[in-house]
C-alpha cells in the first residue's frame, strides 16, 4: 500500500522507509512516525472494534489518551496486547494486529452484538444472567469470558528483560512541552539537579504538533534547541519515552522508561526500566487533554479530536482525511482549520456551536456558527456528517474539539481534589498538592503558549530560589498567546442516535442517563455501574464530558457533581516492568552454606529454608527415593558418625563486661555463672510470655559469649537483643555483632564422632577433658582457627565444629576424608529432623508463637530467682493452667500406620469436632531407628497421660489413627549416648 | 591429627571481570574487624586507635584512613566501627589492647570493587542512595536487591561494596546484571 495520505512537512525522516504490517498487510512509514500516523498515512482508518458492541473504530487521538486504537504488537512470546498505536514508535519490521473481533476486522462476526445494543445498556450484566442458577458457571461465565477482555496474551514466558532503578534530583519536571522545557532551562541554568521526563519520544510536547512560533522561529525548532542545551548540562537529565506515572509520599515518583520498545530487537538490554525518582521538588507540566463533544454516532473511524488532526498534519505529515469537517466549541478548532488549509487539505465545513461571529476566515471553508452535528454516516469509516437542520456534509474526517482539560492526575494521587474553573470549563489542580509539587502551564489551566512559558519560568525560579540556588537571568522568551475562547458545550441534545462518551468501554449518554435513573448518582457509583473511565485510557477523554452530562441530568453544577479519584498509574505499566529483574532465580537472593559446592558435587538435593539453600539429603546409587536416603543417613549416623552443615543457625558474638548479666535478662534460665569453656541451652520468651526462640550460648571468655539461634529467628533475635541493649538496659556494657556468615559450622554426630573429631583438632576431646556442653577455641587440621562445642541435637555423642567460612568447603571435604575409616556419612536437613524428633527436641513446629515454656515441658527453665523478658506475663494464670497442653510423644498403636502432622487429638469414640479437641500433632516422621512412625505434639495434661491411647484425627487428609501417648524422648531418653 | 591443611576459598573464587573500561572484581586480600566501644570507653579507645593507626575516631557515617592508606576505619554508629585492613586482623585486634571489643568479620563479608565509567550508571539500577551526596572516602549503608550493603566511595567512579558472604553469588549477580543492563 502506498502512503496515500502522506502530505508535505512534518518531523519525520523521509529519507528512510520503514516496513511494517497491519493484520498481515505490508505498509510503509518513516522514522519519527507512530504506528497510528503510519496507519493513517497508508489510508487505514479502521483499526479495531469496540469492546462491547464491536463497532468499527479508528484512531481518535494522537497520544496516550487514545481509547480506540489498541493493537497487539509484535508476535510470538513478544506479543503485547492493548498497545496504543498512537504512542507506539514505528520501527522496521513492526507487526500489529487489530483486536476484539472474530473473523476479519472488516467483517467481525461479533458485530451482531451491536444489534443487541438496546438491550446491553449500563448494568446489563448485573441485571441479566440471574437465572437459571445452573447456567451461572456452565454457560453464562464461559460465554461472558469468551466475549470479554481486550486483546490476548501469548501465554508464553515474557522473553524481554526489565529493570528498575533509583534517581535523585532537586527538581523533577514532569512533561517536556513548552512549559516544562522553559522550567527545565530555568532550573538547569541555576545549577539545580534537574530531571525532565516526557512520555513522548520527541521532546517538545504540543510544540511539535503546532505551527506556533517562539523567538521568531518554529516552536518545534525552539524545543529542539532547548533539548540540546539541557542535554549539554551535567546537572540535567533529559528522559524522553519516560512516563511519570505516579506521585507517592515524600517526593517519590514512579516513572516508566521505554528503552527499547521502539526497536525491533532489544539486543539483550532491558526493554523498560521502572524508575523510583526521589525529588526535593517537582513541577507538573503535563499539559492538557482535548475532549470531545457527544453527538449521534460520534464513534466512527474518521471522527477524531481536532488537536490530534493538527498533530498528524503538522508533526507527521499525514492528512487524516481528504475532506475534513470540524466541529468545535472553541477557538482551537479554528486552528485545526487554519493548519489544514495551509497544508492544502479540503475543508468541507466548520461547525461551531457558539452563536457568534467566526473568529477567523478560512478560505473556501463553509462556516456554520451556532451549528450542531447530530449524526454521522459511513459503515466502516466516516463519509458524511448530518447537521441539526438535516443537511449532510461530506467528510471522511471530522475534527472535534470540546475544549481542553488540564492533566491534573498526578496532583490527585494523594487524595488532592481538583477545583473547577468556569472560564476554561475545566478542572485545575486544587490547593492540596503532593508535598513539594507545584503545577505550571496547561496542567494548571494556563492553556496558551506565552503564558505557559512564563508560568514554567516563574515556577522554576520560585523553586530554585527556595532550594538555595540563584535563578539565571536569561531574558524571557518571546512568544504569542493564541486565541483560546471557549463556550462550554458537551452534548448535542438533538441527537437521536447513540452518542458515545467513553469509546473504550462503549458508554453512551444514554447509559449515564440510565445510571442516574436507577439511582447511581454518585460519580464513583456511576463509574462502576457504567464502566465509564475504566481500562487502559482511564477515561482521559471521556470523564469530563460524562461528568458534565451527569451534572446536567441531576441539576447540579459540575464541581458539585465532583470527580472520581485519580490513582496511579497515569498510563498502564506492564506487569513485567513492575517485576523488573525479580523473576525466576532472580526473584530473591539465595544464601549458600559454606559447603554448598561440596554438597552439589556429592549429590545433595537442596531445600529452601528462608533464603538459605540447605542440603536436604544426599542420594546414593540404588536408592529409590528420598526416604531411602534419609533412613540410611540416620542409620549410619547412629551406627557410626554423620556430618551435617549447620551454618545456617544464627550466630551472635556478644562481648562486654556486662554480657553475662545481659544474657541473664534475655534468657529465661541463668547465664550469670556459666563457666568459661561451657555451653548452656537457653530459652527466650516474648514479652507476652510465649516461647520465642531457643539455642545454645557458649562462654568463650569472661566477657565473651557466642550465641546460636534458630535459623528462622537469627535476624529477629539479633534485632530484639539490640533493642534490649539500646533501649531496655543502656547502662550495661555489652555489644553484639552477627557472625552467622563468618563461621562454617558442622555437626559431627554418632558413636564415632569423638574419634573423628580427635583427628581434626589439636585439643583433648576425651569425655573427661571435654565433657558434654564444653566448648573451646582450637585449630582444625593443624592451622585453621576453629571453635569446638560439645552439643547434640541428634541425641548422639556429638560435636559442632566451626571454622572461618572461607574454609568451610574444604572443611566438609576434610571431615569426610578423615571420617572415611568410620564410614562417615553426610546428612541433610531431613535426617537432622528425623533425629531431633526421635530425641524429642522442640523446633519451629513446636515454637510456633502459641506455646509457652510450660506447654513445651520447659517450665523448669524459667528461673524463679531472676527476671527476664517475658517472665511476668508468662506467669498469668491462664498460661499456667493444670490442664494446659503439654509437649509429648505419640506412636501409632498399629505400627504400620503413618502419623499425620496437623492431626488433632480426641478421646477415642468422641466426635471429631472443636468441642472435643485436645491438641494437635506438631511434627511426625518415620523413625528408621524404631521402625515405625512417631510424632511430637501437644495434648492437654499430656505429661500425666503416658500410655493412654487417643485418636489422632485428620478428616481432611486421611482419617483416624489410634496413638499412644509417650515420652517425647523416643531415643535414648536417659541421654547416655550424648553424654558418653 | 590428620595431615590435612585446609585451603581457604574466596567467596566468589577471586572473581574479576572487565566490562569495557569498567572493572568489577572481588577483593580477597583485605581483612575486616568490628570494633565496639565499651561503655564510657571513648578516651581509652581513642588513645588506642591513635596509637595503633594514628587517626582520630571518625564520626558516624564517616571514615578515617591511615596515612599509609592501608587501614580504613568506618564509624557505623556512635559506638561501633568497622576496620578494613590490608593486613591480617590478628595484630590489629591485639594492638587495641582491649580498648575495644573486636570481632573478626573478614568471613562475614564479600567485598567487590566496582570502578570505571559504568560504575554510577550501574549502581543507579540497584542502589537507592543518592551517590551524588556520597563523597570520596565516605561510606553509607543501604540495601541492594534486598541485600544489606556497605558502600564505600573511593573516587568519582570507584566504589567498594561489602555484602553478606553467604549471599555473595546473588550480590555479584545483581551488580553484574546492572552493569550488563547499562553497558552500551
């Protein structure tokens, strides 16, 4: 197809041709085109179908406010629906497909819904599909889902890259039209750090679309020179293709930069970057959006906003039609006429709703003052318009101007309310702006060029002075204000045909009237009942005319009727950009244990524990599943020796003259007199007396301790202790620092653990010299500094040995090598868990934030002789009840039965309901040592009910199992092995 | 005792990579110790620091560097400091003679050095701090991609980044990705 509608002029690069396809049809454009301008240049007026009625739709605007021209861009996994053709920069090889039709665009089978439009008015969905109930999910929902939605996703992983970033500035200027540029020049010349961002790919805003002059030259040239000057300043960052989409607290703004959307290939670079901009001050120079006038069949392809027509003519060198009519209520429509005439485009009529003299003369154009357009014709594109007197005027393009609405959206993101100005018949920003923001130019209701430039300069001067900079003394720029007279006119009441307000959601004037008749009179209700102002354009062209009609119906003024709340984002932000690089393996950081490489090389399967990756088990050849591996690891550890990386436990180095006293306050049990060279188990309570965390603390020196916490609570415990140090007991001399990452720590457990450890360290580890709960600072393998602890989580004779983390991988290998003669086995977290349940140690399942020391059977650990965090509230009567739940063990009466974690206990024969609930099973495992399933759990007065059989019931997961209450210490209850 | 000698492994294997004129590398020859000031122990600690390193205790958020440039003392809060040493930590810990509570932190941190023209553009993608306000030889703490980071500015386009050693791989990935994303 040739570019039949291409005319002279514009800011496009005609020296290059860009090939693209629309619905498979090859077309040509030029660098500087948008997809919309290129489509128009190629004579393509029909670009999509409307959402509800599948009406033919064309390009309506030339910017981000576009409600109609939504297309699917690109193909395959790169396919993106709902892309506005009016903002999509043309590139060679671009492929676009129209949306929302079944069958060809020209013969949409779903257009039949248009015939049903009298029945599909506002609230249709809420009032229909009510009966029969059996149809809800099987018929109505599938049919509605099939019809609903705009565009379709590829359903493939998005192959593009996205990123995020942080920017800082003194002044953020939002919008780079004449006002924004002048503000940026003023601020930049003062030395302030400035960011100026604009959603367009060419800086200059309306200057690129108008024929106005600045400093005796074309406005577009001035914009280009201003951009060049700004780009040359080290303190200024010019960001085209960047939409500032949200104003958040404390001067933080969200911005989306489209980095490679205009390229055929991203070349491995981020397609879009989501910026968080921290600005001391901001100037909103977002301009204004033209609005339409509602009249019959005003949605046909070819009906466009008058300002958009100027844009296509002046910026893109495209005539949107061969014969253009203009319908306006203000002087702006006449500028469109002038510009069209200057380009030689035929103007069939200028219809002005105002009863006054024509503001200017347009040669060869028929002028109808006080006129109305009541209807249009043309099945897939405009052919003529009908005036109120019944006269038909030939036109394949109708340029409509209902005036301009300042883009106040960002001023409302923190609940600011705009205020009405009668003189421009529009809302302007109110007084309650986001902190640090001021508004200038058209966004502030200053709709003419010279005034906008002055406003930008003045506002920037005010801000830079306030920030301590000296404003530059550059002379004010010379420009003229254009005529901007307007007489509010929203709707041609004489129209008998449907008059569209919201083109994207197919909301008509009739819908507004119906909503009002049915009692939806609040603006917010109106929006939700009719869907006015929803979807990708958020009603940028529709809201104000609809409000005006609502006001008219209800007999109120527009400000009395009010507005809906504008919320971020100003324009759509892709989910991919919000996710940024946080996808897949980059979703969150991963922490590796020091022996991770060794574990990988030795067949470990890993499990996430928080951010840590821990070896879960080490499979060997011939093992049929994880249970085989885990059973072997437990059995071999209990038979000889096993080694487990336990680095993930929190480790806190505590020093100070008062460190022991401090720990005495933190733990429930006494630490004041813990001897140097000894370790003690400790329990912590929350302030409310509930058990919080447990672990061991070793006294390495008189004023030096090292504490271990659970993996999950490592940070919480540290933070809580730091709070206690700084706020509760600031008079104590104590300091702490995390050393969790600094030490690689390994449990060495089993009857041969001593023999193995003796091969590693240079100190005597005999039971006499190094008894249970001893600790020492020593060396490992002759030279490496090490810490040794005689502690056991498995119930076996066990040690934990720590070396600096960078030796951890080598240490694991060396331990295995040294343990070869004992058939040493590495074990993972599953075997660790099995052995701790066999031994009856409480862990996270038991320390779940609901249980007390009494519940855990650790009441004796709450010292009566001293105070500690949580002690007072732990002594509340409710927490010390005789019939409180107690941690005990459970084994199935029939050993072949598997226990289920989470099962609740009831007396045999009782109904399984809340009234009979006596407790729950917190941990279960198959015990390879005992040969059957075992569990830990809480049951009322459990410690007094040894041998009793109760029912463990889990209706949702497998029914009932009869279980016997036992000691939680299934394995070596006397502790002879760990103390041996 | 078995005749085995453990060999230390840098957390990132001694990573070094050039992205044009921008260099990202793991620093493996530095030691870190934390120094906590005992209650009411300012004078004693100041005297020891002066004797050992010849510097005045820096104020919070600032840094003191020894004349030979081999040691930097970062004040993290009114009573805690982090010393970056070009030498092993033992002599320094002993040299303070108990005037401060010291903990060897060398293995808690991975240290990356990022220098060159892409340094600041890359950090813009992950660092929420306004680096314009961070002058040379000063440092601050922040988070990058959810990871706690100490950032020490060594020059206009030269920073040292310290983060937890256990997540060194993720941290390196974050910085590498940033450089790749901004590389022309």
